[in-house]
C-alpha cells in the first residue's frame, strides 16, 4: 500500500500541482497524471489500483502505466512524501 505522509505540503500553481519535500528542501511540479496519482493517494492505494484508475482516465497501456506508477511512487518515497508498505494489499 502507498499513502501520503502527513508532512507533505502541496499547492496549485497554474496548471501544475507543486509539492514540497521538506526533508530534502526540494519542490516537485506534477503533470496531470502525477497530480491524479497524488489525489488518489488521499487514501491508501496499491500500485495496481492506481494503475486501474489511470488506465481508464488517461487511456494508457496497463503495463506501461504500472511501470510509470512504480517509478513515480519510488520518487515520492525517496522524497519522503509517501510511505510504502509492501506487505499489505
């Protein structure tokens, strides 16, 4: 399961969602798909569930989408913006 960390800070800026990774003192700008993933992570999700939402909403290939979701989730985890529990879901 993947979930937002409570210390995450996000704000809208033009057409992007900008997030602060406080522990790294870095900002991230999210495109439409990244923003949607962040919205979906308001509640804990599995990578497979995220893929299922995105495949229908963005009309992307499931295998490519899952690879992108996993890569993005890893980036968020490295920035301490989400927590990942591989033993659930």
